[in-house]
């Protein structure tokens, strides 16, 4: 499998192939295949793509996505920084309107990213650990997020393109 990691190219394709990506979503939704079988294909492709991409060469999610934390994660994240949860909230977080039980990073790039690496890696929240979420179940029900991440995450870009090749083209 050929892997593309050029973020400029991936961004351009995110715009250029937007219609195509939605059409492929429609195709996947109508595909006569159990969701768990589609998951198995996605997980296999994801493992191969992930093994060929070095996230520290990219770190684009930390530059373009406002990661969220719940209260327990705020306490743990602050602990890792040796500051209080209140200080973390005041200096770095804002309310997350989409998920009112959580707060999110106030500014991008993430202020805890240094030289493309997380300076609080062992205390990072679930959102960061799980991104770009392609190892999870029910891929078919999370395609909106997949398409919105296609133009900014090389892993998502390559997995979605390989999936098109295997199932569609
Ligand atoms: S998860 Fe995607 S966007 Fe984030 S660093 Fe890895 S390849 Fe880049």
C-alpha cells in the first residue's frame, strides 16, 4: 500500500474530493455487509497505515483539533503538569459547548505540544489517546467524523482511500 503523508496534498484532496467522500459514505451505508465485517476491514487497513506513519512527524491533530477533557481528566492532566485543576482551567481551557460536561483546549495549536510531541503525554485525555478513532467499532456510524478528519489526518486519509480501492473502485 502506498502511503501519503504530505499534509498540503491531503488538505487539498480534502476539499477536492469532498463530494466523492460523501458519495462513498452513501455507498458504505447501503452496502450489504454487516457492520462488524466492515469494521474488520477498516481495522486491518488502519493497523497497516498506522504502522507506516510517524505521528511525531505530523502532530497535525494537536494543531487543528480542540481536544476535550472531562472533570477527572482535567484533574489528572493538571497533576501531570504539577499545577492545580483550577489553574489549568483558568489558563488553558474553555467550556465545550458541544459537550457541556467537558472543557476543551482554548487555543490552537495545543499549548502542550512542543517539537511535535505532547509534553504531558502520560496524562493525555481519552480524546487524544483515541484519535483518529479508527480502531473503534461501528465505523459505518461514525463516517461524518471520518470525512471531517480526512483532510487533516494522514491516517484517516490513507485508510479511507484504501477502503475505496478495496470496496468501491
Ligand atoms: S493522528 Fe493523524 S493528525 Fe494526529 S499526528 Fe497522527 S497522523 Fe497526524
